[in-house]
């Protein structure tokens, strides 16, 4: 009996040790994905714009992380339908890619570049969609993706433009405008990412069924905006 009890304690201790290790591995993987993702996006940016974003990187990232953390609890459960029938390993990878994209989008939203957010999200979204297509073993068209991404960004332009205008008002500064833009930028990116996951998992071609893609994206984006208000 003592041996059985001792073995049980050892097994429990191993389990306790294993959980922090697994959590650390997940965090390390997430950090690696973000670093790789952010670097790829910056390379696609115009040189001057990239330099401005990198110059304010540390402060912008801190603000962006707080914004994502504040909205996390409000967005929980919104993506369940998009993850239906997705295996756990693929689900984790999807989360990692979309989180990297959302954080990158929020950092751009926090950057001190007037009127930057909207179409600077295009390289973020193209990188995210390309990586999701690769994850699901599907072919990817950069040119068609760019056209679709620009079209979908317009859905979030209204509020984003307001944020950028606030950046330009003397005395108001950039923080208020950045907070609005970062929230919209990350929300647009989250919506696009999860609709992409759903359609890829369902075996649908985003480009052949662009109308369905746009419709699902618009519905999710509106739902996310309501959740974050």
C-alpha cells in the first residue's frame, strides 16, 4: 500500500512539473512565432514606415499588449464555432499565428504614424493568411489576397479614421488615437484570421467563394466590435 501511495505521489509530482514546462513551451513557441511574423511584416513595409514603427516599438508593444489583454476576456467564446472539428494541435497553431498577427496589427495601431493603420494592415493580413493556408496545406495567391484584404479593411475604416484624426489634433497627442486604432486593427485582424481558419477547415476556397468569405467576415467583425465596446 505504501509503495502504491508513493508511486501515486511521484506521478502527481511529475504532472505538476510537466504543466509549467508545457506552459513555458507554449509561451516560447508563441514568442518565436511573433518575432518571425513581425520581422516578415516589417520587411514588406516601406522603408521609412518600418523605421518609424521600429523606433517606437518598445512603447507601442507595451500598449498593444495591454489592449489585447483587456479585450481578451470580452472575446472569449466568440471563436468556438470557427474552431469546430479542428484538431487540438492545429487549433494551437492557429491561435499562435492569429495572436502574432493581432499583436503586430495592434503595434501598428499604436505607432505615431497619422493615417497609417488601415492599409498598413495589408502586409499583416497577407502574412497571416499565407501562414494559415500553409498550415492547412492549401495554395495561396498573394495578389488575390492583397485585393481581398484591402476590401475587407474598409469595413473597419470608419472608426479607424476617427482614431487617426485624433492623433493629429494638437494637445490631444497620440495615446487616445492609438488606443482606438489598435483595438480596431487587432479586431479586423482577428476576424479575418478566424474566418480564414473556418473556411480552410471546411475545405472551402477563399478566392472562389469570396462572397461567402466577405459575408462571414462582416458578421464576425460586427460581433467582435459589439463585444469590445
